[in-house]
C-alpha cells in the first residue's frame, strides 16, 4: 500500500513556481488526489506493460494540470506515469482533462513519427477516470534536468545556462527545433489530435480552452484579445481595474484589426508553443536537449507565435529597471482614461 506523506510535506511544490501563498492548497490538493488514485492497480498495469516486477517510487511531481510519478522495474528500467489533475480553486477557467491528455498524447505521437525531436514512447493511454481514478498515460522514462534548473556558470543573471559553450549549444538546438516545427504546416490554428479510427493527425480546438480551431490569424487574435479582456473583467480585483494595463486587450484588438486584415489569408500555419523555451526542455549534463518535459501547449499558430524569441529566464532582474515617478504614472493614467471607459463599456455589453 502506498504511504501518503504527512501534511507537513509539500509534495512537488518545488515544481510549481509562481504559486506562492497557495502552499496549503497545493498540499491538500495533492494529498486528496493521491488518496483517490488506485495506485496498486496502476502499479500492476506498469508491471504488465514491462513484463517484469516493478514498484512506484515515492517521488511525486505535481504541476498546474497533472501529476507525474515513476515506475521502477527490478531490472533497472523505468516508466513515467502522467495523470490529469483537477484545477486549483484559484484557476477559474474550466478544463477538459480528457481533451488535454488526448492532445498531449497525439502531439507526442506526431513528433515521434514526423520529426527528429526526441520523444518518449507512449506505452498506454487511458482517457477515462473509472479505470484508476484519473485519466492517465504511461510513457518511457528519460533522465535529465529542466534546463532552467541547470547550474549557471556564465555569471549572466538572465540568460546563462551551464557554461558559455553549453549555453550556446543549447540555444542552437532549441532554434533548430523551433525551425523544424515551424516548417510543418496545417490549414488551421489549434491543437493536435489523432483520429482513433484512421490514425490520422488533425488540428482541432485549443486543448486548454476548448475553443477553435480558427481559419485565420485575425480570427485567432480577435478571440485571444476578447478572452483576455473578459477574464480581466470577471476575475481581476476591483482595485486593479483602474490600472493602465487593463486597457491593453482593447488596444491590442484595435491594432490587430488595423494591421492584420490584409495578412489574414487562411494558412498555412506552422507548429509552435505559446511559452517555448528553457522551462519546457529536459537536458543532460552537457545541456543537450533530451526531450520536452510536457507536450501540452503545442499548437499550429500564426507566424508571430512561430517567430517568438524563446524564453530563457523565469524572471528578469527588476532592480535594473528604472522606476517611473508618480507624475509620469498619473499622466499615463490620464492618457488611458478613455480606453479604461471603453473597457468597462465593452464588458457590460454597452
């Protein structure tokens, strides 16, 4: 029987940066989920797949959307189990875990079959919860370290990963992957799926929102701007709705309509990732890319998404950013007052 850690153990919290202040909920959510999963049945499935005795290790990694655990076989082999988890209470958007996992598994299969990107083998996928208490899939285990967590030997607070040579090597590999993905074209914007009957891959709705697919970049950007605005209106604290940045979705929507109309011819669209970069990659000691840590978030997208500069740091050094004085802020607020009024009117349907 799997022993659950005590309430004082923060399972997997180190893998969830940016959730400061929600530690108690993270622990409670993880403990409840672990109590709901039929771990012995899952262990037996892994042993059968590997044709050898195995056990589940106690190390558990939780993320925003999933939990990952390792099955270790007596002969030294390993498998990785990934399970879809319910949303946090502070994450308002509704989610379809089955859709997300279907898309992630399809993306991995597509990359394995159609690209040179190293991808672990998918051994088993069960989208229904009744089997072990959660949708899940089992894949090959690839050892490595998240590139962001690598030792910084370049003395660069923003971009250094490993030694300077390793950092350059990592960037070249990441750029090559970005180019390879962008060269694969589809006629719609959305997430990858697999037709279970034919085995063909196709573009369907965004797996995280359930919206789409979109036939043009203009349609996609209009949706994105409106969705961002509506989320702000629904969930932003009242004291932030007078902030200058609150009008940015409206300004963005205007600019998109103004400058994208002529270039909104349907497709083709290349594959990309919304937050492509070092936080998504697993590397070895030489900073060679071993695989991506997750395959959720990949989509066929507009050229602007394909051509984005990869992210190499979680946060910048804000101490080096000059601060604006109060007079400057007040002037900006006055300049944006009309936009703020339009935001409120837009949200009320006026």
